[in-house]
C-alpha cells in the first residue's frame, strides 16, 4: 500500500438520471421521474459511515436530528454522521468525498494475488450500464497495477441468469425445426431469423449455466471473445486485456428479467470453480477476492437473505473476513422516481462487509470515480490480508 490515507467517504449524489439509467424491463425510459441519490460506503474502523436514504421510503441506518443516517447497518454503527454529505438538490447534482484515514499499518501479511469477479446484470435495461463498466475498466485495472502490491490477477465476468434470450430462441427454433420442413423460417426476437436446416450451433452448456464465467459477448449467436487459453476468465497476462474485457462486459441486454445476482455469485465461486465446473481454478485460497455487483433491479430472484448470502460467501473463502472486498453499483428501475437509489437488500448485503464494502448509484454517468475510491479499499484489504494456514 503506497498511501494509507484512503478517500472512502459517503457519496451522496442527487441525480435526475437524465439518460444515465437504461430503459426499464417494459421498455419505458427507466430514468423518468428519477430523483435518485446514493450514497454509501461500508467503511468503519476509525471513520464514520452513512446508510442510504430514499430506498422505498426507508433508511438502512438511524437518523440524526438533521435527517442524516448515522449507521450503516448490521454491526457497523457510528455515533456521528459522515462529514461532507451534500444536500439532495436534484437541480444541482453534487459529489462530496469525505477523507478517511486508516491510521497505522494493518497487521496482515499482505496479498500477492487478487481474484476479480464482476457480476453484471444482462437484462433488457442494462445496455448503457454494461458500456459504462467497459469504459471504466482500463483506468481501474491500470490504477490497480500501479498502486496495489498484488500483480497476479484472475478477472472474470458473469451474468445474472442461466439462459438468455438467444438460448431460449435457439431451443424454441430447434424444437420447431425438428417437425418443420427444411427452409422454413423460425421467427426470433432480438436476433436474425433462424432457417430450419441451417440452424447455428447449439449454445455451449456453460453458456447456459448460472454463475459460469462468460467467454462471449453480444449477438445471436454471441461472438466469441479472445480470452487466452480458452478459459472463461482472464489473467494479468491476457493479450489486450482492456479490449477483451470490453468484449465480455458488453454481453448484450438480452437476459431474463428475473435477475439472480446473489445466486449467480455463489454458484460462480462454489460449484463452477471446482473440478468439473465451467471455470475451475478461478477462485484461489491465497488470493483476495474482489466482487463487483452491478444491477438496476431489486434482488428478488435469489433464494436466501443478505445475511445468508454473506455467510455463504464467507464460507467459500474459508471464513477469512480479510479475504473479501465487496463493491456494488445498484439501483431500482422498477420503482418510479427511485431508479438511482441502491436497493435495500443490496445495501444490507454490502454493509455486512464493513470497511471492505462500498455501494453507490448505478445511474452515475461515469463509474471511474467509484472505481478510483475502490482501489483504496482493495489496496488496504490487500495489505491487511492474512493468508490461510
């Protein structure tokens, strides 16, 4: 870690979304009526922490007389509101970052490896957000390489369903063409029509598996991305890493509307990273895991609760709390006027990670400031990491 004074303040941003949010699932403009704010970091340890206000009319923290939440959620309360919080004036969006000082060097042994997992919503409202992530990645990884001591990376992107619309249409057309005459057309939505007898190859099983690392971009059939060695994740030695990440992250907004990001996360780091899974070897015991979850919907599809998701993820890292950083860009496109506000479940989930968790609005026009702040958290977590054994 080069600088232990890390800026990880509470971000409160009055956003009228403007075109920052994509269309909602029904095709309407997800930004209409948005007044969103965000604002939260899950940072403790000698610093204050705010909750998110405006999430379905609730706050995840308690409020002071001024109305500013003063606790971040389970087990992470503070006595004073974070300094630097701006007012929610939608006519004049503001960003104010409080300064936090982690103080003396942490006692950990430090990390030499980092596993980056991006859990990216691929539903119909997510096209702009996918591009925003792809645009922000080159600066993010460049800063990681220059500021974080670990230089051995695994980088993987997953989506939030087990079968996108291309897989659904292929199955439907294949079944139809089994009984139709060759040359008959099978009409498809989003993709070129399929001609019986000229069907493209069937999707690979891992392309239709929840939590499997993605190796393809958008299209029908999806285009293959040039990941080295035929893997479903990239490494620090990947040829044209920014370009390859862009290919995978721009996966297309053709997923199902019942997103399951938490379940996808646990599948990706559980059975799919084991022998016989779709990306064996991605998750390493001696690496810090950095998860970035990006979705514009409330998490209603995954079984369990934020507490159980946290417990299950922690178990996958051997109970080592120093081994996980949780980042989230979130909002709720289904709630008119609330599209830019992180949802209650995701706020609670991120808050369990304490000073290793940050959440912000998915409606931000540029994710670079969020990822710049995240580098400080990753750097500190890497320094504090205690390897297993």
